[in-house]
């Protein structure tokens, strides 16, 4: 049974690290005021998501931005 206990504790540790990583990313997005504007676009949503996923890398110089353009309807 020791193998199962090690596996469970390792899984919990990984979960905690991922949660802390994402919380740091949320803090970076909040500091950049990405949640302030009521206007949303695919570029803004993409930038927020990439910033959150980049997590602590934001604080060592990463400044991820997404630029996307949706197809326009025909006239």
C-alpha cells in the first residue's frame, strides 16, 4: 500500500502547485486591469486566458497578448 500513498500525496502536491500557478496568473491579469472593461472580444478573452495560464512567467517579463479577428458576415 505505500505505493498508493505516495501516488496520492504526489497527486495532491501537483494539484496544489497548479492551483497556485493559476492564482498567480489571475493576480497578474487583475494587476493589468484585464477585468475592468465591459467590452469583450476574442482578443481580450484570449489575452486574459494566456495571461492566467502563463502564471508566474508574467512576473519575469512574459507579456502574452492574443490578436484574433473573427470573420465578418457577408453583406
